[in-house]
């Protein structure tokens, strides 16, 4: 099941993340286009493509398959073996190549292992709690240097974007409005199949705040049903269009299975990031908003947008993690 485009979902294995992990192990030397010496050593005996590979680098390693998870002592032995070193060097080389191919300044940093259970949310900056309502979250409480990329609406269905995210090991949480997505739910099914989350952004993308409870419930809960039918799993997360909501919104969302309502602190565009706070920086747990939009509306493509986000996040020393693993 492990292929180069899989990522770690809950309880699953994924490899693209391992690419980034291998690079992170090389420290800052991955920057500025320099190939770390370990990567050069690993690649030196083989031609980059098509040539014979040294026996120490089996084909499976060359394909960047994730190492099997072994019990403690066996794992330690495995990790210090020559084979493991060669495999990590190969993964590092491949990660650099992938980053260069997509025009990144450097490979993305590896996100830490997600928590085995989603942490319980307590009142904190960026978290609004109310009895009997799903929490509203601008920033996930965490000490880790991670942020989360969320992509909204669903108009532009660019296969290059989903391929780039998969190859770089960037996890996405999408919030999809039915009226934009329904022309091709297959695109979002494929995102879900590569480990990305497809969440609820209502049927018609109306400003919920001005609607009565029944209409809000219809907008939210019908999209819960629609996504469950189209994607195969019922969303746990819901984001109100424009970030506009009131207590009826939260009550309606909670009534049809929504567990949390993530908003955002930063918004990303193909040419810039906009920050909510005066320090104009990312903070651990920040949620970044962007949109499925094409060059008709934006000064760049979806791959341009992802390049901007990853370069900015990496330059500030953060990794992109999967929101749905934390909320
Ligand atoms: Zn929207």
C-alpha cells in the first residue's frame, strides 16, 4: 500500500513525509540548492536514472518505500545498518530532486508524528469554547513548530496542484462548497484517496449569519450528507463561508456531526501571505487559509500558490501538518 504519493493518515503509512523526514535529518544543509554530502555519497555509485544501483541500495529503498516499523531493538539495529544509511541518503537525494522539480527554495520540513489521539481542546488564545457547541479554532494549541494548510471552496480543480502536494508530502484539509465542487467530485475523491481531508463548507456558500436556524441547518447538514455520499466519509470539520457565523451556526453544525469549526490566522495567495497579527509571522498551530482558484482570479496558478506557502513556511522554520489529526 505504501507508494511515493501516500502520506500518513491516522494509522496509515505514508512515504512522502518520509522524504521530508530524511531531509530534515540533514539539517539546514539542505538549503541553497546544495546537496548534502550524505546524499552525494549515496548517489555516487549509481547513475541518477536508469543506471545499475549498488547492491546496498535495494530497489525498494530506491523507490523510497517507508521502512517497515520494527520493534525497539530491531529497529535500532536497522537504523544504524549500512542499508538504512544508504536508504536515508537516497531519500534525501530524491527529496531534493522533488523540491527542485517543483521550484521550491528547499525541501519542506518534516512534520512530527501526529498525536495518537486528538488532544482535548481547552480555552486558549485562538480557541473559543461554548457548552454543547463545536469549538471554534483559529490556532491549534501545540508547542510544535507546525502550521496547517486549508484550501476552500472548490472552483479550480487543478490536477497539478494535488500531484505537487502529494509528491512533496504536504497534507491538505479542504473545505468544499457543493455548488462549486459538484461538477467534479471525482477530484476531491482523489484528494481523499491520497490522504487529504475533504470537509464541509456548505451547499451554496451563503453568509450564514443572516439566515434563520432552519436554513443554516439545511446549508450545513445537507452538505454533510452530500460529502458522505460523494467522498465516502462524513466530515468532522466545518468552516462557515467568509468565517461568518453565530450561535445558530454552531448549534446546526453540531446537530449533524460536526466536531470542530476551524477558521484561520493567515491567508495565502500565489504572490503573498497575509497575517492576522502585527508580528507578521507564523505561530505554532496557526491555520492558514487559501482557495481553489485559477489564473482567471489570481496572479498565479495553484502550484504557484503552494510554492509560495511551502517556501514561506519552511523559511520560518515550520512544517505543514494535517489539521484533521489535531482537531
Ligand atoms: Zn469560502
